[in-house]
C-alpha cells in the first residue's frame, strides 16, 4: 500500500509539472518560465531610463529571435519585478539604426506605425479574451482587448489609473518602463496563482514611407506560424511571480 501511495504521489508531481509548463509548449519546445522577483512595496519609481537600483533584482531575459527572418535581431532585453500592488516591466532596445517613430496627431493608433515593444496577456490558451500593450519609443501606447482570432476592440483602454509608462532614448536605442496594477490584472483574469501568461515582442520599424511602416518582428517565443503573426496561442510564454 505504501508503495502504491508513493507511486501516486510521484504521478501527481509529474502531472503538476506538466500543467505548469503546458502554456509554454511551442514547436515541440518548452520555454523556461521567466521568474519575476519581489521587491519592497512602494519603492520603485519609473524614469524611463531603467536606472533604479531595484532593477538589479530582475534577471535580464535576452533570448529574443527573428521568427520569420534570417540572422539574429538587434539586441534587446526584458526585465520584470513586482511588489504588493504592481507588476513592473523594463524593455531595453539596442539598435545601431535610427529608431523610427511616426507622429502626426499623436493618436493612439500612431504607435502601430512606430518602433515599439509589446506585451500581450491572456487568461488561457483559448485567448477569449486577451489583452495587449504596444508601446512605442516615445512612450505612447496602443492598449487593446481582443479575442482570437483578431476580434479587436480598439476603443478599449486599460483601466484608468492602473497603467504607467515611461521611456527614454539612449545612444543606441531606447528604454521603456511600464507598470500595471495587480488589481487590474486580477480583475481581467490575467494573474492567477502568481502566474501570468504573456507574450513579449518588438516591432522593429525599418521604414516609414507616406505614413506606411514596414517591420521586422522579434519575439521571445517562436510562434508556429509560417507568416508573421503574434496573435496566436503559440507565441506566449509564462511569467512566474516569486
């Protein structure tokens, strides 16, 4: 009987591990979750420069790829920490080329024609609904709610007072910091048992001609699509809050 119970306990542990890593399956690979470490409450401030000492608590995630282009993309990194009330994220983009930003009327959609970093959040693999923040080098954001496949509500905004963004240009690119409240993440069904299913991306803008932008796309997880598409279940990874 004791041997049977031991076997059952072992099976339970295996099943728990499979459930943990299930969202990470992409092209037959398992993406190691990114660990988000806790910091003292109320101590983080966003300057856009990523220069607060508490960012040292966050290990940099650097294994970004071109899913649909040859070669290695320009270097970029993502870091995240959390406290009692907020999830904080930091993107660092290093690119020797000029960072291209489209500016006309400063409308919400103009960030979609600009060099930008992106984070998507989903409740589960059904992606019904899911949410995104597409943030350009000047800190403008296209925030959206949508359902797979691409049933978008462009009039939607992240809950007021629950999103902060700051950005700054550097000598070879830009940095962008953001904070989203845990209250909003929980109310949207995105933070569950200290887990957040998220996709991390960059739209590397390589030209803007007559208001039309051309991009090369960069991602943390390789989506299982032949053509550029981040709005798919296979493009997501996992953030684990410790």
